[in-house]
C-alpha cells in the first residue's frame, strides 16, 4: 500500500484548510519554473475528476503545481481511517512537489513526472496500484506540440485503469492570452484563424508570444511588454481538435466544450470560451462474444 512519510492526520490538515482559498490565496500564483501560473480557483472539472475515484485506484493530478486541485479533490473523496493514498500529485518542478509535501497529508503522495514521456516514476506507481481511476491535466498541454499532446494522450491511456476518466483543461484560441485589446493577441489570433482555414491539424501550434511582443514592441504599453515573461512556446487548441485526438487514441469523449475557467484572471476573459475542457473515459476491454 502506498505510504507518505508524514504522520499528520487528514482531519487535522482539513481543519486548518477548510476552504480552497485557505490552501492558497485566490489569485494567480506564478509557477516555480516561470512558465505559467497556478489558477486562482480549482479546476472547473474537479467534480468530474473526483467522481472517477473508485476506492481502489488512486487519482493522478498531472501538473499539480502547488496543490490546489489535489487538496480540493481530496476533500470531495470519502474519508476512511487507514489514511491510504488517494491522490498522486505529479509535477516536473521539485519546488511544487516540496510545497505539496509540506502540507503533510497522508492521503497525498508526490512524484516527479514530465510530459510527454518522462514518466518512469508515475508508471511505476501505476503498475503497483493497477492504474489510476482518474487523471487531471490542468493547464499543461498548451505547453506541448501537437505530436507531444498525442504522445501524452497515449501515455494517459496506459496509466488509467479500465474505465478510468481523463479530465483536461487548457487555454483555447478564444482567450485573451495577452490581455484585452492588446495588439499581440489580435495578431496571434489572426495567425490561428489563417492556419485553421488552411486545414492545419494543430493551427495553434508554435505561436511564439515572446517573438510577437518583440515584433510589436513599439505599439505596446509597458504592462503589455511584460508579456515577455510568458513562455516562448504556447499552443492553443479548440475542444474539437482535442476531441479528435482523444477519439483517435480510443477514448470515449463524454464532454467537450470551450467555457470560462473560474480561476482565470479577468484579463484572460473574452466571450466565455477561454478554456478548452474535455472529459473522456478509457473504454473497458470488450469481452469475447459467447461461442466465439
């Protein structure tokens, strides 16, 4: 059985952190690797993620940052006395894993992992427990190429237990990534639209925000020039594009939408479609027909 080295009982920690906002303040929190943010509120797919827990196979938060979604999901799960590990918190930044470990919650275990394929430790846990009942991938895939997204999806399928649920959120093309009325965003969206009309499989791939900031420097305010702290690579994807990739990998898609993310900063808001959100299920293996 999975164990965490912390002796602190769950009810003690939950009494200290009764609300999501008590774990971290309800603001965007910059990640330790300076490539993004932990959202100001829990994932809009949190209930779908927690509902996947089957009491036997733990959940996996892939890209846990400082643990907001991990703690929020744990609070939705049934409490039991033996404090077995229920949620695996995975991230590629040790500072994030240290922050989750510091919460000292026995039901949470941390593990290093980086998409699309540096998942040896995660795969080891999956083999130990028979797979994960649910995987949450919150604001991670927009840092990957189309090929890397497809490779990640195949790895998620291998990590899930049969019938396990995959929940994904990422930025859509409709978010104001660069802030409202910023010429960088308008220029960037034109690139996406042109590629989509030309039939690109991943039209939001390889849009270099830093390069656009540099290109349009003269027309930007000082606040907009601060965009240069964003990652060079950013990949926006529509719900339909992500759905196509999931179905091609053999998933059954239960939900595919562009919607507002409650944790986005207001300057990301546009028309209510800023977040691409999908829930999919790893289908159970078919049993041979009688007499076959």
